[in-house]
């Protein structure tokens, strides 16, 4: 493995995460039109928690700084798992939205980022298998426009938080290889 090749792929992944983070507010603005559903964290209420539970929207895997109890392999596995999950979730909501091009573009960026993480796994000689998440149950619960709007809002908010964690993890990884 070439450290310079690994460093280059990590930097490409960080650039993609930044692109995803920049796109989330734009996608949210174009897809979520229900009054009161903003990406402002102070607007998150207990009613949303209830709806998240009711719609059974999965949570992203937790990422943290590399340490003895959180290895590079675990970190990259969770990144890949989370990115696969968000790719699937975005596909589900895109199928229920009338204007879905921006969310489809975001999904494509997530898939590109996933391929970069898988490349980092390969260059780091760590296992690259990740679990498939079944999204069909969410699709069946998106019965009306409000549920679709709410699911899109929650997924984009959770994706933003996860992408911020991915960015921090990639920055941490870049520091360990340089």
C-alpha cells in the first residue's frame, strides 16, 4: 500500500463529504415543503421522535475517534454501513417524491463516497463487507405526503449529523497516516 495513494483517496472522500454536507440544505429546501420542518436543530421536537419511531427510520452507526477500543476496521465498517443505509433511505423517499432529482443526485454522491470508503478499506487491508439494510418496511409506511415529508426531513437531518462524523473520522485518519 502506498501512503500517498491512501492519503489521496482519503482527501477525495473528505471532499465528497463536504459536497454532501453542502447539498443537504439545498435538497431539504427543494424536497421538504411542510411548514415547521427545518434543519435548525432547535426545531426538533418530541413529536418528531414519536414519528421517527412510528415510521421506524433506522439510526446510523456510531462513529468515534480511533482508539484501542475503536479500530480503523470498525470505523471504516461503520462508515460503509451508514453510507449504504442512507443510500437506501434516500432511494425510498425519492420514490415517493414528485421532485426527486436533487435527492437522487445526493444519493449518487453518497454512493461515490461509499466507493471511496471501500477503496480506503482495500488500501488499508481491512475487511470491506457490510450489512444490507432492508428499506421495504419504510416504503410501506410512507402512506401520505406528510409521512414522506417528515421521513425526508428526518433522514436528511440524520444524514447531516452522520456526514459530519464521517468527515471528523476521515480527518482523524488523514492525521494518522501523515
